[in-house]
C-alpha cells in the first residue's frame, strides 16, 4: 500500500539521517518536522536516540521539536514520551527531560494543561501506591529474622519511594517555573507524604 511504502521510506530516511546525525543533527530534525506523517517506527527510532547516552540530547531535542512543530496527534505522542522520560528511573535521562519540559515547554499555553495534568496525576498515582503498600503492611508483624517476605517488602517500599522521588522532580521543576500554578499540588503532596511517614 502507499501508506506502507511511505512508512518504510520515512523510517529508512530517518535511520540514514540518524547515522549522519553526529555530523548534521539538523537534517533529521528537518525531515521529521516537515514529513506529512510521523510514523510509529520513527517515534521508536527517536526513543532509541533518547536512550543512547551519546545521542540522548539529540533525541530529546527532536521530541521537543515534534511537540512544537507537529499536529495534535504527533505532538501528543512526543509530549507523552518526554513526560515519561521526565519521571523515569534513570537520573541521567530524567534530569535533561525534566529541564526540557519545565524550561522549554511548560511556558507554552497550549501545553500547560497537559503537562500539569500529567505531573499531578503521576504524583497522585505514586502516593496512592505508597499508601496502599503502607496500609497493607500495617497489620503484619515485623519479621525479625529478615526472611524473604520482609526483604521483598523492603524492596517494594524502596521501589515505591524511588518512583515517588522521580515524579517529584518534575513537579518541583514546574513549581519553580510557575509557583502559583502548581503550589497547591506540591502542598497536598507534602501533606500526604507526612501522613505516610506516620504509618
């Protein structure tokens, strides 16, 4: 089909440009911002760039350009990828993604609601998981022997705390950019974290 041929051609062109990206990063940016349709395969290619330490900055910049230059569907996909990187476990990727979202995209009126909803929803999700975990473990006696169940509970608690920390970095960055807009979410988060500490 024509759509399949187009998809294959764009993917091939993007991969070829990626190989030359170390020399001319603008070529891939121009290709993706001017293409009639950005295919799923190309989004996957951009995602691999973001996960490559040597090309991470280029991949994040491509996502930023797709958010700013493409139509609603492509913009939403690119923004979601950026937001997911802004709360990921890897601090090397998370830091630049948080800065890009907070400093470069959050000031755009057409993106504010989506970014705030993601940040607030993500924090609430992490807090809910933490609360459920804490409540589920309230009635259990502490295992002094350090058995498997106790170790698994500690690992789960640590994983939930890391997830909450990752999501907090995005929220705090947004609060730094626009303190009045997100301060209520930050205050509610603080109160809920304090309550969790008492469990």
